[in-house]
C-alpha cells in the first residue's frame, strides 16, 4: 500500500521529473521523502526563493520538467517572486506546497487563520499560474498532477501550484485505476509549443502569413519569448530561406546568433538603434511570439509614431488576448497558431537556394554596445567612490568575448549587467543568455545558474551579477560551494546600486537615500564573506583578459570580481 506522497512521487517521475528543488518543513517532508525514494534527486536550498529561481533556471536551460517542494505558509509565500517570474516569462515550473491538515483549514472569507503556518495559497497565486489547486484528499493527487502538467503546456506555457494537505500526503490508498493514461515528453511538447488539445490555426492562416511575408516590399520579422522553446537552430534554418530582416525583444535572443546576416538586434529604449530603425521603416511587420510590453518598445518621436501607424502589422501568437488595444496599434491579422508549425510550413514551401551559407558571414565589430548608452558621468554625490583599478564596460565585454568557454549558458541579473550583456556578448560560439526578463528581481541569476548547471549537458554555466544583486543572493553560496567548478560568477562591482543612482539623478535631484554607503546601504565585506564561505575568488586588478583566461580555465576559482567604473551611467536610446 502506498501513501498519497508515494503516488505523487510516482506521477512526477512518470512525467520525467528527475530533480526537485526544495526547502523542507513539517508540511512537505512526507513528499520530499517519497520523491527521494522514487529516485528524484533532492536539491536543498537555504530559502524557497532561491529554490524557485533555480528551478526556473533549470527549465529555461534544459527544457526538462522539475518541481519546487516547499512547506506551508512562509514556505509558499517565499516562492511568490519565483512564481511571478515564471508567469511573466511563460516558464512551466510546478510548485508544490504542503498545507495544514484538511480539518484544520480556514475559511479565509471569515477568519484570519486557524492552522499553524496556514496561508491562502490559492488566492495568493491563482492570478499568476496556469493552474492552481488545493488537494485535500489523496485520491485527488494523480488527476491534479496530470491537469497541472497539461495546463502548464497548453497555449502560453506557465507555472502551476498544487497545495496538498498533510493528511492527503500520508493517507494510504489502493492502487487507483488510472492505468490508461499516456504520459508525454515534456521537452517535445515545449519544442512544438503546444499541448494536443490546443485549438489552433489552420494551414490557410500560415499560407496567408507566408504569402504576405514574401510579397511585402520591406518586411521585418519581430521575434519574442515564444521563440525560447524552439529546438536550437530551427528558426535560423528558416531565416536562411526567408531572407527577411529579423529584430527581436530581449527574450528571443537565443533563437538567433548575433552574427546572423539578417539580424538587426533588439528593439527598445535599451536595445540596438538599428533594430529600432528597422521597426519603424518596415512596410510590413510580422510579430512572431512576442507580446511587446512597454519596456520592450522604443521611444518614438511624433513623426515616427505617425510613420509606424502606417506599417501593416501581422501577429502569430498562442495568446491573442495580449493584443487587445495594444500600443502598437491596430493589427491587420492575428493568427492564433504555433511558430513551430509555421516554420515547418514555410520550410516545406520555400525551395532551398544556393547562397544559404552567406547567413553567417556578418562581421561583428569589436564593440557591440551602443557607445552612447554607457557613458561616464561624474556627479558631485559620487565623491566617496573608489576610482582606482576600475575597468570600463567595453573592456569587460572585450575580455568576456575573447575568453568565455564555447556554448556557455550565461545568466544575467538586473541593472547595468543585464542590458549590457545582452547587447555586448557576441553570442557567436553557441552561447545562450538567460534572465528573469519581465520580473527582473535582483539576486535571480546566481541560483538560476546553479539550477541550470545541474544538467549534465556539457555547457558551462556562467552568472553575471552586480554587487547589489549578489548580496541578495548570499543564501545560495552553500550551493555554489557544493557545485564547485560548475558555475563561474562574474561579480560586477560598481560600488552600489548604480541603476537606482541613474534613476535618482533624474528624480529627487540626485539625492541618494538607500543607495550609497553614506545614505543607506551598509558597508559589506564581500571578499571576507566569500572566503569564509569556503569559496575561491580572483580579484582582478591587472590585465583583465589574462585574469579572465585564468578564471575560466581554473575549476577551483568560483568568483571573479571585476571592478567597473562607478561613474558609468546607463542612458536609454533617444526617441527615434
Ligand atoms: C528584488 C528586487 N528589489 C529591488 C529591485 C529594484 N532595483 C532595480 S536595479 C537595482 C540596483 C541593482 O544594483 P546592482 O545589482 O549592484 O546592479 P547595478 O544597478 O549597479 O548595475 C534595484 C535596487 C529589483 N529589481 N529587484
């Protein structure tokens, strides 16, 4: 006879879960125990937030299913930022929280709280999950896990939450008669971008879209986060055939190499000016799997706004509701369909041509970052900052581009490091860049890179993180130590929260409350903390590229501190 927790572990295993990210507690320990027994590797973190970021990083990089196991009340509420990040970036991560016994549960409409460490999980998470269900009896466990997986992979992918009472976990049950269920391959479904039940476009919609693309005078394709699940290289194969200019949002970068002849870069205030120009100058814009939130759209002059209104617009999406009253204006046609299906249709329809190899011939300049975007601007309030041994952002990317191991998976955090990495990394040797793009919480990239590194995929996991972000991720240091050599950290030390300094320069007349050492952030001995955590570091003071070579070739060094000129400000592209 098996318990509810045993059936849950079996079901997770059958869906392909081999790794669980956990923080234990009384209300979840039965599930952790059964999962380990079933052969699921348990990876403990020192708080639930790190566990949820790590799980999300694991799914982004591997396309394999995983689960976050946390206790009731504070265990679950600590994961909320992780759930939000998965929701806004459409990452299918399953979160399971333990809950008080079913007879102790509170009617939250009437009472504050009856059970110890009880919280209203459903109301706390239902608005940012594909599926969210309270499980009070062991007989509900198997059907709800199946529903959760199906929801996570139907239409726009996203996270699910199961809140399982302690009695449901420990109740003993006969083998339920649910034998005829066919388990599917998580990665295969993600690659295709759909679950079988989706009601989607017909071939004639793809025909229409392709015809419009090929007929247009100056077509431009804008790709977005919907591209993140395509098998690697699939989109580039069709770009060779389409020979149409491509621009992207940040979230789509891994679908196309930086040196692809047809790629004009990323749009947005912190994107490539050439891409913004291509967006405005298109005769016909084809938006594939992008929802284009405010941050991703460039600042436009009155004249460009008018010009952009006349661009014909076509959208291919799994989530047409995102385009109701969209700021890009009326859309000529919205196709509710799958990028994978469209690519397949285009591939079958367009004949191969001889000049296919030209696609990778674009010469990349030494510096890819728009120079005006990162400028050194001294301010009187910057007096106390150390100006010695600092490198410029351009020096940093030069060195990184020359030394990063091939096929690195680079997780970037928040602030200057995310915007400059996405622009400045060449991504021409199999590198992939990940971040929590839409939610953008400080401290994400360290645990996320640790999660991704759990997969044995021969890719080097690299984390780039600011000194502010790093401090919020300190609870992951024991995991970093445990995974010696698997993750390399570039600690971008620009002496504080420079993104907020930029912000305050524009507001509050530059007053620095809670940003500089004098006005808020306490002094923090970063090196002492690293050393006492049994981590090895390299504090770069000389030839940056040489130091970086040593760093990437020596498995024992965990963290490289790179001192970045603190007077550098991030300045958005002006309106075009
Ligand atoms: C969890 C969280 N809290 C607060 C913020 C707001 N915020 C955005 S950038 C930033 C400063 C980041 O500092 P650092 O990591 O040192 O990077 P820098 O800005 O110096 O490049 C802050 C506080 C955030 N993004 N996430």
